[in-house]
């Protein structure tokens, strides 16, 4: 509701594709409690078709997926989304051009890898930070640095790169 109030001319669908140079960015709505079952089915049909088009397009060299809920997290207050892991990451991983999935939900920073796909949890933009378990982790976090407010700097050149910038 807030999104459509701020952007009244936006398409009413809650998922979309953005193209930037050779990157197809697929933005999904993973707030399942806010979607009717028919909307979830429509989103997944759209996602599969859009992944297939991007995979087949010679002008697309990389696919990046954006979702609110993370497929993996060691957050003390939020669990990973099995639905995102199975339905989103699972579908995206079947396409060779998929490079990353970015998510938030947990207000911290974590980085995982699954089948060669970078899984970045970036929720350090200003809300109170949340704890991440460092012992007894369920998932292997590739990031071992400080967890502070941060942002991700994405660069598209010969490769797509992501640099996390931790603020003091």
C-alpha cells in the first residue's frame, strides 16, 4: 500500500523486472501473508517465464533476484524462508545466468553461497540492528566482519560485483 501511494503510476503487480546494461534484476514479493494463493501462483508463473526469457536473451549476461525474505540466515530473531529457498532460489538456480539473490528482513549483514549463487542478506540501512548467531550456526556465513549499519555498492562492468560498505 505504501509503495503504490508513493508511486501512483507504478504497475499494480507486486513483482517486476528491471534491466540495467546486461543485468536482469527480478524483484519479487515474498510477503506471502499479504498475497492470495492465486497471486502467489501468478508470481511464480511470471518468475519462471521471466527467468526463461532472460536465460535465452543474448543481451542478458547475469540474473540477479531481489526478495524481502532471505533463503539463509543465522539471525537470532528471524528464521530463513524455506519458501524463498525452495521456490525462488530453487527456480533461479536452474538457470546458468543467475549470479545472486539479495534479501533483507534481518537487520544485519550476512553472505552465503548456494550452487555458485551469492546469497546476500543486507538489512543494515537504518532500523535497529539485529543479532546474528556466531556459534551453533545453521548456515555457513561467508562474512566474518563487524555487523553495523551498511549499504551494498553494486558495480556492473566486465563482471557484476558487490562491495559491502560498513559505516562507523
